[in-house]
């Protein structure tokens, strides 16, 4: 098995672009710096959202990753429900009250005949 490497120039934006009609996944731009700095300066945002989410189906499908791991605070019931609906399953308890969850491309292939779970 060959190790996956980040493509030169970064991750590709999915085609067609991921959008819900109001929000569009796109590359970062210099104009985003002030908004990102303000958001990540909020300790609650930084604690609960260490990595941007909302791309599970694309990453396990078009991007070709074998698995994604999410970490969620054990007391964040809403995020745990979102991860469950997106097809993540418990992997391990982590330090400081966090839970590691995993979604795999094999899980997605096994669910091909079932109704979609919704992407994260």
C-alpha cells in the first residue's frame, strides 16, 4: 500500500464545488485572515473546532482518503450526534475528556445499499 501524500499546491477543491446554495467550499484567500483570526481567538471555538469539518463524503470519496478521525469533547452532545449521523463511530477515549471517532471509506462502501447518512 502506498502512503497518501498531500498533493503539491494543497488539496483540490471538489468538482462540482460543495455548496448548499449559501455556503461555498473554496480555497482560503488573504481576505479571510481577519475573520479567521477573530474566530480562532475565541477559546470556545478553538476548543470545540480544532479542525474545520463538513467534508467527510468528499474526503472519503473523491479525495480518496481511507479514513478520517474526528475528536469531540465528551460533553458536546450535539457534535457527537452530528458525527454519528455522518457515519463516524467511536474509536478511543482521548485525554482531557475528548472522544476520537472514525469514518472509513470501507464503511461507506458497506453502506452503499442503505439510505445516505448525510455528510459532515
